[in-house]
C-alpha cells in the first residue's frame, strides 16, 4: 500500500480485498413488517451493486422505504 494512505483507507482496502474471496454475491431484500426475505442472484460484484441500487429505488417508489437491501457474499458448497 502507498505510504500516504491513512489507517482508515488501509482498513477499507483490506475489506475490499476480502470481498473478492467468495463465489459471487447475492442481493437480499428484508421486509421488517412481514419478516419476508428475498434473495436475488448470484451476481458478480458490480452487477450485485447495480441490482441492489435498482431494488432500493423500486421499493422507495413503492412507498416501502423500510425494506432493507443488502449485498452479501456467496460461498458455494464444494
């Protein structure tokens, strides 16, 4: 890492490197009202990010701002 990176930047870089150590990504939508969880994927990292953003906007437009959207790593069984 460059010498001029802060410890916070180093932490973010290390976290990003760990994210690449998986078999793909899944986008989860969690509705706290109903307890329902939907999974979308698997995707590569960029596609998962775009899908999560799309879902967030769709739920917001539908008045469902309390639905949580997240991207999680997928680890396939060997």
